[in-house]
């Protein structure tokens, strides 16, 4: 089989209301409306001479047309190659820009979308889900957590958490860290939810890098008393010494890795034992080809893998489900239940691939084992939001 064409499309959905940052963000008053003013993605479509087309998603949080242009610039590397040669292709793409400072960021997000589309092609050609090609389905049914309860005042936050339990979730993530000076409110909201939901529900806490080390220690010690399962991104991802301090002072497992790229980016945080749970995003960290290496690297440190999906679109979510089903070290899957805007749903998450690719029951997803990623694009949504 040969690749005959590669195209990328960028989709943008303006959010009508002036958005306040729904998670921790520096200078949130100024930057929130820009970062969270649109739902965005870039999709990669790869055609072959056998009529099989694959689709992938590049993670996008700003400037989706930047990843689109990178994918188009990489077309000459791809056309004529066998889509099964994912390792060969990945190293070509990475090698091209590695020594020019582009070993992460937009460039790796573009490479990720390309790689996901190649695996989709292989799965479709074999008539098997990508998970089967990744080495076999280790977990046909896997646990999931509801992401996320965001702090919107005590009553509303508690009501949101209860709603997830009523839906059947057994694990819930709570976002904190938006106002680090009021970190006592963060502790209190987790305490309130724990008190109301009891000990049967797993709680995770995600600060999105909102704290300094001292505050993270203070919060982390309280979270330990509340039996929180993990403390995610307590501090800035560049502060490796800070993570070292947290590991010395806290007993609670630290989760992280959503901001990192490739096995090289994960190497330091894993080998220095800075995190206890690794959370790569397949549409950012390098696609399936790289994420299974990250999983292997993490497994050498007995660090489990919990895919990050965040506010990504349906293709990234489908790809992440394939990893959750395939990886023996898969811990729990992030099931996004909240969009940035309370009043305007994200059609790129909810309607881009209309048929569900997994069935939810009693806190678990069971993968519907269709070929490739198992998704069919809703072309009306693609057309409606292409820029
Ligand atoms: Mg997170």
C-alpha cells in the first residue's frame, strides 16, 4: 500500500459568551477569553492507493492553521511511503526538525495527527481496531473517570459532582488552583464532595499547574487526609526540582505529563521518579508510535498510564480509547463530561464522530471493536467549522 495524498483541515467553533478561564491559567482575566474563546482542532486525512483513508487529530489549543500548514509541508515526506512503515516515517518526521529546536510544540502535534491517521489506515486494512495492532486488547473493558468538576461555588460544584455519580461514574476529577491565594477553598470543596459522596467514589484533583511548591505541599497534605487518588500537575511542568520536593514531602501519588512531548520529554520526569502516573496526550506527545514507547518507558519504572484527553475532539478521544484498551499498564481513562462553556456544547467533541466507539456502563467503557479508530467523520460538522 502507498500513501497518495495528505491533507489537513482546521476547525474552529467560536464560543459566543466572553469566556472566563475554566481552569487555572496565568493572567486569566486577560488571557482566558483568548485561549478559551474558541473550540479548535486540526484533522489530518491520509489517502492510499487502495482506497483506504485514515484520519488523525493534532492537539490544538491555539492557532489551528499552524499545525495544518506543518502537515502540508510534510506531505513530500509521506507521499509514496507505505503507511505500515510507522517507525520509519516517525523517525523521518522527527529527524527533520529535531536539531532546529522543533522537537516539541506545534511540530510534534502535527506529527501526532499524521501518525494517528497512519494507524487508522492499518486498522482499516486489517479489519481490526488499532488496539489489536498495538499488541492486543489487554482491557476490552476499562475504568473511566468523569472529567471534570470545576469550581463554581460550593453548591454548584457539589451538584455537578453528584450529577456524575447519578450518571454512573465511580471516579471524578476536581479542578482546583484557579485562585491559589484562596487555596483553602480548594481544600474545602474537595472535603465537601468527599463528605457527600462517601468513600466509594474515587476522587482525583487537578491543579493545572496553578500552585507554587509551598502551596502544593499544603494542599497535598490535606488531600492525603481525604484519600484523593492522585494530585495532578500541582506546579509548573518545568519545575523539576519542585516536583522532586513534592515527592519528598507528599505521600499522595503525583500525576502529570500532559504538557510533555515524546519519549525524550518524558525521560527526565520518569527517570527522576517525579511522577507516579503518566498522562500523555496521543495527539500531542507523538501519536500511537510514540505513546506506546512512552508506555514502555513508564512501565520500566512501574508507572501506570492514564491517557489525557482534556478538551480534545472526538478523534483524539477515540485514539486515546484504543490506547486505554491496548496498554497492559493502562490505569483509568479520562472521560470528558464538561465543555469550556456551560451554555455552548463543543460540537467537535460531541458531534464530529457521531457513533459512540465505546459503551459506558457502571463506571467502565467497553470498546466497540470496529476497524481502525472506529470513527466515521461527520462531514457536515467538518464543513461547517473549517476555516
Ligand atoms: Mg490535567
